[in-house]
């Protein structure tokens, strides 16, 4: 299950246009457009740490507010989201972590510290597997928590740029160096050799249940691991973003920005809509995508509403992330909305 990379070469943290995504202190509160002069998103320094906001906008600035005695519920602000099977985690505005949902294996008990990777790279800095999560710290170290029976939460010690996290295995990329033939390391479950990468160099990763794919430097895809339904047999073309579900993968094609998918299609999860898109994310048996206008579309399995995009979802949406059977959207105001399976509260974003 992978996060995303936007069509632009500009890292998404930079494209958000706010210092909070890069270097603001925990005392910084991200403000929505309605709270800024001129309506532009920005940041405001405050005297106390905060990751929450209140909607203080009114239709007419001349109107007099009526104090009803009931405070507006505060919402947590996020930089990135990482849904798993029955839990979800996110990087908050001050770069600390928070999680919600099932916690039987500690998957909703994240470590302390600041996360979200480096300023130079803004993709796949936090991802969840079935019942564990890994995140890249500000020091470029990978920290994992949750289930660890197959060593999936035991990441190697080194400096890493981004992640690819599957059901019970993980992979990470380090800075490309002319002196190294490869820049990838994997760990965890290796039953189908999903944690045995080829000796290649990659720019992006996406891991499914028992397979892994990497975007190579020539923008083609290389996959390894289980291939029972063609999940490691991607189209022979060029991509700028890839994602992996339980047993299917999808990518955004260079040139027309169309979605191409491969692998399992028993629920229609590998049959995408036509047209240009800026992001595609895959869950177990469903897939969702973001249009250039920030509109969300989903297809595939919908037994628990994972492809039923809320009718009142505010658009444009900044980014999407998919768990096993639930989907989350990072909204324009940096709050999160999720839909789909919610048996353990995994779709109830704070």
C-alpha cells in the first residue's frame, strides 16, 4: 500500500506552499485559506503548540457572531496519512505522529519524535502494512511499530529517503550513489521473495501483499515476488507514479497521465476510468485516483463502502491514501476524511 507522488517534479511538501510542512516548530498552527488575508493558505506562529484548527470563517465579515456556548470541534491537521488494515496513522502539522483504530499489536501506538523525511523528498514517508506502520524520521531513519512476528517492524539501520510497505514486509530507498549498484533494501516476510529485490536502482517503491514493484531510473517498472495473478507483470511502458494493492498494481503513465493497472481484477480494481489523473492509490481490492481538479474517483470492491466517495467530500482534495478496505483523503485545509470499513474506528479520523 503506497502513498503518492504528484505529477509535478516538485515534492508535494513543497507544493503545499507552507513552511509547516518543512521546518516550522511545534508551535506553528496551519491556517486554512479562510483564515488568511487574501484567502491564501499559510502559517501563523502562536504562543502554544497546536495541531488543531477551528473553523472561524463566516459568510459576511460584517455579521455578528452568536455565542451558542458550544465550541466548534477541533480537527487535527495532517501532512500525510497511512491507512493499514484496521488502523490508520498520520504525520501531524508539527511532524509528530498520531494513530487510531485497532491496537492489538501496538500498531496504533507510534513512537515519539518528528517524522516526514527530508525537505528534498516528499513521497512515501509514512506507510502502513496489515498491522504495522513505518515512517521516515527527520533524521532519515526508518522507525516501525506494530506486529513483528515476521520481522516486518524491524527496519535496517541506515539513512533512507522513502518506503514501500506491504502486508508483512517493507522496503526502503536510500540516496542514489554512483558507487552502488542498487539503492534498495527490504525486510520482513519473504515467502514469495517479495523482500528479495533485484540488483537495480529505483526512484520509487510500491509494495502489495506478497509482491513489490519499483520505478526504475528509466521510468519503467520492475516487480518481484508472487505472480499468481500477474501482479508482477506490469505493462512495458513509462510511469511517473506507482501503487500496489493486495494482488494488483497501478501506475500513472508518462505522456497522457492515464492510469494503467495489472494483476488481480476479480472486483474490477484493475479496470480504471479513462482520462488524466495526478495520483492513484490501491487498497486490497479497490483503487482510487485524483483528477487534475482534485476530484476523487474510486472503483473495485465496495462491500464496506471503500469506493463510495462521500457526496459532501470537500474538493479539491490534496492527496489520497488507501488501506485494506478504507480510504482516506487529505483535504485542502489539511484535515483528514476517511470512508469504508470502520469496525475498529480506523476510518474515524480525529
